[in-house]
C-alpha cells in the first residue's frame, strides 16, 4: 500500500531541485500534491510527469514572499483536494549577487533572501495550519541547511535565514504539539541542484570539476542527490516518525560530523 494514499501535500519551490524530487516522491506514494513555484514551466512539466504514472497534482504559480499568494496556494489546494495533511516549506534562494560580506550586502539582497527563505515559511504555515488542524493531525517539514548550523564565508543573509528556520521549527513544534501537528526540519549539505551549480560557477571555470571538489569535502566523497533529501522528508512526514517533533536531521554526507568545513 502506498504510504501517503489519501494524503494532501503542499511543496513550496516544488518545481525544481529538492522540491521537484519531493513532489515527485510524494505523488509516487499516493499523495495529492500541490506544486507551488514561481517557475511556471518547471511546475507544469512536473504535473505532466506525475500524470504519466497516474499521480494527482496541481501547479500553483506563486510568489511566496507575498501573503496573498501563499493564501492562494492553500485555498487552491483545499478547493482541489479537500484539505491539507503535510506542508513542505522548501523554497529557498541564494542569488549569485548575494555572496558578499555584511557591509556589501544591500538592503534589497537581504530582504529578498529573508522574504523567500523565512517569511514564506511564516505565511505558508499561518494559512495551512487551520486546515491541517481540521485533519486531526499533520506535519510541517522545513528545509533549512547545514549553513543554519555552521556557516561559510560571504553568506550572511542566507545563513541568518537558515538559522532562523531551525529556531522557528523548534518554536512552532511547541505551540502545536498538543494538536498532533509535528514540525521538523532537514538540513541538506551540498545537493545536486541548479542553486548549487550556480554557486559553483562563481568559483570554478568548469562546474563539473567544482562539484567534484566540493563532493570530496564530504566524508562520503560526493554531493547528494535531491532524491536523498526527498526520502528523508517522506520519512519525517510519515507515521514512522510519529514521535519526532521540534528536531532537525542533517542529510549532509557527514559534513557536520566532520566539523569545520567552511571557509
């Protein structure tokens, strides 16, 4: 039996990278999935891919920095599928022009990162929780990062946003534990996504060589695949993780065990 049959899941940033892998994995396990993304082509392509194996999904084009768009995601999900069981706050950005120290970080860059990586988690949780409550129980999974635990150079806004996601995860878990709503987080290491490849292009002439070098810094000797994050998100969202809340899991090839990886 598929482990998420009759469950409804929202994935923000669901069209590419970790979000794409997560949306696809939930659909394979029988969930009805709302793919929320600003990238229309990626979202629509994924809906078609899910349709090919008989999965159920919708795409909602949205700018999650805006409260009204986040409410639209929730409203369209409930209208189409009847409720919400799991919210995956996954969307995140680290623009190429954001790799600066705090003095050189503009207000515009700071706000854009914080609004996507943190404020959207607030909006999506705010509007989803009443519908999750109506189900009697549910799960919110927040995508943080190893950079929320130990930072690297020149990423002040990104590091701040991911640290805040971990703190928000702990706090929300306390407020909603008695309502059987679990709130957990994942902290990916370096994962094979467009975001990582963009970052690598800043420092390496050949992206593949850069990825190999970054992978070698991980004790497992490689970067991760988005599906490896999706697998952990599915576990955390399942009854197999029913006694886990307010916690995070590093899916990082051993980076945090290694210690001082930044710089």
